[in-house]
């Protein structure tokens, strides 16, 4: 039985902790804040409750696997999962609307045909076939295996397939998501639909690899899910599973250094001067924090991936509304920007915050989030550069004005609102500027790969969105499985079969 010290109580770190405890190890988690969950936080006020982090769960199979492997109770016995249908409702700049059904390629194509026409629907359907090929080619090395030592193969090889070019009787391979849109989709609304999946992480489609086609594919293939009571309930369930497996939690316990002895990690030094000795250390922290904890020791191995330290954050406006949620209201509505170039310029840091950005409106049908049926809890979110500063109340007004395109009369219903900014995310997660990590993607020279879970210091591993396989709730859960495998089985571990 090994002693394992885990830094941070984010979902990826807790997933690793639960798996390691089941394997017979003694696991202790040290979290600098007073609660668990990382980005999965909740705002509560006057009987209203709001998710201030991720609002939906893709690929719930990752957490189903976690609960199967760590106890007798399945995930559905611990939380109530609800499949969101439609998966999303979209309002485009020209006023066109379309609702996309959940986990149904045929249903999506049919919905697009009704709203955008047969040609557009056919193009999107053909695109999804190619996106599935990219998924099949990249799924295992990107998500289910530790990062390959020869990761350059992933960096150089574009998994998105070449497409025949009828006019010139040859094939050509799109290098970026923008080229996929321009060459294959053509309809500006389809392009907006495609690029929105990159923009949600602050990625510019003009230099995001075509392999990002896997993002819309994952949504259409595996669906989007909501956890009744709010997504914070998922964090609670994972935390309670850890407690059931006798994982120790120490809150308000900030790690300030990784101890090293005989060339390997030997424990943690805490801010209060205490020392937590350990045989292995698992760090679920942002890159800058890991650099400080290592005190200049080179913890990354040779041949480290170029990687990407998140450049985008989010602003979320929580809206307490008078009046109940109308029956049939979509859970998620995306109101797309009317000025793509201004939005891209803003995300690159070259311009100020746009007046009318793309916003995502979440309207859960969940009595647990409101004081009574005569009120509604709504969140409105936009992507902004990490570290962005602004007059946030004024910017919140802009977001509410955009959201009103989807919710006429919204401003007249507002009882009160609260704003969560990049500074709040930074305080909760420790990520510089409140940056949000992106999922790992192949190609692009490795810019969107993430550092391996093992490090240059023996016995020190990294977990969570800032390490392989990157950001997002499913990816965080996968990182926990990978780290547990590397510790339990050793460097020869090659992922679940």
C-alpha cells in the first residue's frame, strides 16, 4: 500500500483519488479552498441556484465507468442524469433558428433540412461522416492512452480525411476548421454552427486544426446530459464516492512545494509549515501553479509537447427571473454573434470586448434551482480572453441584450443578477487569468496537445484539464483513469482495453 498525496479536489483529481483508493492505496487530498469540485461551483441566493462552471455533461460514459470501477452503486444511483432534448437551439445572425435533437445524426440532418434546406442538411450529414472518421482515428491515442513518447506522430498527422474536389478531380485535406467550413459546408449558418464548437473554448477557427471536427461529432453521437439539481451534484457524487473509499480530504490546506528525495517525489510541504509525506504525488493544478510547487525543478520530461496554456476564460451572468419557465423551452440556446470578425479579434486579444458576442443561454427545467414554479434560474455565458478586465456590470448588460434575442422581454423579468468573471474563476481554480483548458486535439504541430500525465520527476503525476487529455469534464475524468493506471500498473500501462 502506497501513500499518495493529491493536490487539488477538482473532478479529475478526485477521479484519480477514488480509483487509487480502490486499488488499495492510502490517499489524501489537499485542497487550498474550502470545498471540492474545481470549476464545478454553485451560486445560491434567495432560493435560486446556478451552475457557474460547466452546465452540461458530454460523454457520461466516463463517469459511469468511474462509478462502476470504484463501488457497487452505479452513477445513476448517485445522481439523476437527464438527456437534454433538443441538445441545442441555435439562433443565427440572419434570424434563422434550428433545434438539434440529442444523439441522433438522422434527426440533426432532418432538423437542418427543415430550417436550412436539403443541400445544407446533406453537407452537414456528409461532414459528420468525415468527423466520425477523424474521431475513430484519434480517439484512443488522444483520450484513452497515456500520451505517446513519440507524440510528434499525433502532432503531424491530421486525422480529418481528405475530401474529393470535384472541379479539379483531386482530393485536398483541410488544415483548419475554417477551411472545413469554407470548402465543405459553404452555408454561412453551417459554418457558424461548426466554428461555434471551437469558439466555445476560445479557439480561433482560422488556426484551429480540422481535427476539431471531433467536437461537434461527440455532441451529436453521444448526446448532452444534465444532472438534476445542477452540475455541482456530479462533483458531490464523486466526492462522496471518494469518502466511501476512505480518501482523506484536507480543505484550506494549500500545498506550497513538492518534496523531493533521492530523485523522486516524496510528499508535500503545506502553507502552514506541515509536511505530508507520500510515495506518489498527483497534482491537479494549473501549469503556473505546478511550476511554483516544483521550485524550479524540471518536472517536465524531455521532448515535452509545445502545449497550450489556456488563453480564454468565461463570463457568466446568473439571472433570477420572475415568471416560470415556459413549457417546451430549450435547455440550451446559442445566440450567435452578428459580427464574427469583431469576436475573433477580441479573443485574439487585439480588440476590446465585443458589444454583441456569441452567448450561451442555459434554462434548466429543474425545480431544485428556483424558490417556486413562479420563478426561473437562467445563466448567460460568453467567452472572453483570459485575464480580461472590464466594467463587468456593463458587459453583463450587453450579454443580457444579446440573450433577449432568444428571450423577448428578458430584461423586464430580471429580479437580480450576479456576474462571475475571469477573476472569480482564477480564485476558484488557481488558473492564471481564469483560463479554461481546451480539449486535446491532434495535428497543428502539437499546439493543442497537453503535457503527459507522468513527469520528469519520478513519482510526480499530473491530472485534470491542464494535462493529457485536456479540458472538459469527460477529459478530466479520463485523466484520472490514466494517472491511476500509471501508478498502479507502472510505465507499461497503455490504457483500458
